[in-house]
């Protein structure tokens, strides 16, 4: 029951990243968003979520993880309620940012509660397997749930649905989860603010570059500001007695390698969901509900991969699964680069996304265990927060890079398609194009597909880099295998 409560919270927080994607066209029509500002419905959540995860993990260490966990869940539910009632852009974006704050408090404390609730060895391995499967598969479940809610009710229910779930989790937590020991300390507010501001500027720079070009003054200013603020973050952390990000964690090559792998793979998985959602709706003409069902096999295969990894980790150690999982993800993404306007779901998309999903399921269990291996009890919140932060920040940053590549490739393809359109279009179609500047189908399908294919090339490179890090950096020690089997092994330092 404790695992059910913890996993339910993680599922609620993670699926909210994708559940809103399918509702975006309806939100745009309802609240009058422009196409540019609409992207911030997603970014307002992921950036506050990723930027404040480190502070959320530290808060659980200091104040008690169960108490902080319940507060984060209730804040998330309240923000969802406010977002569902939003009447304009500002109200919705404010609610989405507040959702990110709640998620940043609840998610790292949930992962820490797995460490403190379950005994090290096979019991904790299985718990991490479930947690990692939920973390990796939540995106696909969010697409399915979003499709059902938008098609059967309306877009507001993708937010309202979190309210009863959050209340049930908050009520069940005191009954099934014991409070953790407190570790007195202070909050690193300066570190939290500089890390969040730096990542916001960096992500905004890439998004701006996709829209206005690399020579745009605001693009350049955003990147310059990101460098300055992130440098200030490092200086703050080095001078802090109780930093939000204990830099000594990166001294362990396994942990540093794990964070690097997570950064790369998060970029790949965010990109896969985002661009395939566009492709199946705009080119294959799937309805929101059909789009959700199209991704349902991803969740099932991620669960299979997570189950296999958690079962055989004590025997083989995490490294084979980290290398093999990243290679499978890279292979699936490389296969998706062959997508064209004649592709079909069953014949062209299902195979590669299942290969990708199997690799990701194997990866998330291994990464979770390795990130929290040999961490002292007083720093499990910081370690789990850092792992979650690299996932969310890697996803936001990677997606912004992929969107930039998508924009460049689709712009080039549009330049090639316009003459073809003008030579084949009817007078009415030409007149409409003069007014809107938008190519109709099938020319627009060619443009979108070209951009999606280019984005998958970069996503495959991200996954290949993750495999290289796993191969060259990760070292599994005999003591690590002892702990996975339930033995004592040397304690954390």
C-alpha cells in the first residue's frame, strides 16, 4: 500500500507533463493563446518543476519527508483546481507554474520515501522497478488520459482530474507511510533561485532561436544571461555550507555518469512523445483519443523492461542494462528517422517505439538505483532531487534543442514545397495561402515530416551519447552487487 501511494503521486506528477499536450488546441481556442505563447502552457510547468526539484528534495530532508510529501501533493491539487477554472492566459500560466512547484516538492520526496520505506536488496529493487516504470511510462499514460478527457469532456478536465487523486493520496499517506527522521539544516534559497533562473534563460534561448533565429538580440541575450546566472549558481553552491546541490556528489564517477545519462535520455524521450504526437494527429489524422491509444503499448513495454531489469540486476549489475537500454533507445529513434508522409502507424511507427520503450524501461530502474547508491541518509533527498531535476531539465532543454532543429529543417522544406504548391494549387488554394501563409495538406505534411525526421536524428544522437557514457564511465563494484542482493556491503560515506 505504501508503494501504491508513492507510485500514484509520481504518476500524477509525471503524466501531467504530457496530458496537457493533447488539449493544447482546445486551450488555444478557449483562452485565445497565440501559437507562440501556447508553448508556455507546457514550459511553465516543466521549468518550475525541474528548477525547484533540488529545493524540494532538500526540504524533505530537513522538515520530514512524509510531511513535505503531503504538502506537495495538496499544493499540486490546488494548482490543478485553479488551472481548471482559469479564464485567461495569465491565470492558466500562473496555475501551471504553481503545479510545477507542487510537483517539485512531492516528486523527490516520493523517491526518497522509497529508499526509507523499503529494505535494501530485492525488496527495494522491486520498489524502484515500479517507481521507475511509472516515471518512464507516465508520459504515454498522460497522452491516453488526455485524449479521453478532451474528447469525452473538455480540456479543463485534464487539470480537474488531479484534484480527487491528490486528495486520496494525501488522506492515505499518514496511514501507510511512516515519517522519516529529520536532518536539521537550512534552505539554500539563493541556489534554488539561480538554478531555476539560469535554466529558464537557457531554454528560452533555444525556443527563441527556433522562432527568430540565432542572430536575434533577445536570443543572444538569453544565452548570455544563462551563462552568467548558472556561473553564479556554481559559485553560490561552492560557498554554501549546506548547498541545494552538494557538488561532492559529482565526485563519484558512477553518480556523475548517471546524471549525464539521464540528461541525454530525458531529452530523447520528451522529443519522441512531442514529435510523434504532432505526426500522428497532423499527418495520420488520428483523433485525440486514438493518439492516446497509439502510445499505450509504450507504457506496457516500459513496464516489461523495468521488470526485467529489476529482476536481473542483482545477478548482472546495472551496467549491462544502462548500456543496452541506451543502445535500444538509440536504435528505436534512428529507425524513426525513416518516417515519411507514406508511413503508417502499424507498419512504420509501432516497431521503433516499442524498441525505444524497452530500452527506456531498462534504463530508468538502473539509473535510479545507481543515483542513490552509497548516499548517506541525510542526503537521499538531495540525490533523488538531483536525479529528477536532470530528467526534467534535460527534457526541457533537449526538447528546446530538438524544436530548433525541427524549425530549421521544416523551414528549408517549406522553401522547397512552396513552388510545387503554386504550380499545382487551385486559384482558391493560392488565395488562401496569400492570406494565411500556411501550406495546406499534402504539402504541409511534407514540411512537418521533414522537421520531425530531423529532430529524431538529434534525439538518436542524444541516446547514443548516453550509451557511450554508460560504457566508459560507469563502474560496478563488488559492494554494489552485494547491496543489490540484500547484503550489507560497505555503508555510504
